[in-house]
């Protein structure tokens, strides 16, 4: 992808302003295709494609959960880890309100306001990950250590068995 073809999203602006090295990876987005489509189109293992999930606890406090594309989050396990009674996914309008991004294009970088970020521990063990760059059909390939360094992401084990 030519440098001038990179979408100028809040995520890209945030990564550039912080001097983060990333590789832009565009693909043909399919509505409701999720990480499986991204992995297929980019010819990578879906385990390396990280989804950004916007969740809320029972007090409507938002948080981001970063999970392997081929795994699901156990909201019960995450709730126990966080010490809350309930964790649930946000609806589309709430996702946009909290992040400034559209569902299918949510990046943990450049959100409307800083949100607590949790990352599945296994993600941090990968040599490189592909994560949304702030637009449907656009991922950035980065070192997963950047999630902790830039976002203060806390490692958890909340993948569903």
C-alpha cells in the first residue's frame, strides 16, 4: 500500500504521533465477516488477527477487550477478573459513542476518550499482530508489546473454553 493510500484515521494519527512502526494492511471488507474474512483476504492465521471488543460493566463503565480473532471472550471470566457482577457487549450506537469508531472499524488507538484496555495474555506472546486501524477493511500490523506500552493494556485470561 502506497504511503499516500493509508487512511488517515484517528488510530493512524495516534500511532504516527507516538512514532510507532506499523505496516498498513487493507483488505476487501465484508459486512459481518469479522476476523475470518480479514485473515482469509490477508492470508494470515486468524489467531494473529486481533478483534477490539467494546464492553460495559453493570454500571455502564466501558472497556476494551482485545482478543484473538478465532477465540471468544468469556464475559463471566472477565467479570470475575474485573471484580464486577456483569460484563456485556455494547450496542452499535454505544460503541460509536465511547470510541468514535464504527462497529467493524474499532481500533484501540485514537479512541474518542481513553478507555481501560484488557488483552488476552496469549496475544502478547505473538511476534506480530494485525489489529484494526480505525476503518472497516483496514488493519495495522504491529508488535503486540505496543498494546501495553501505548494503551496500558492489562493482560488477562478470559478466552472461552
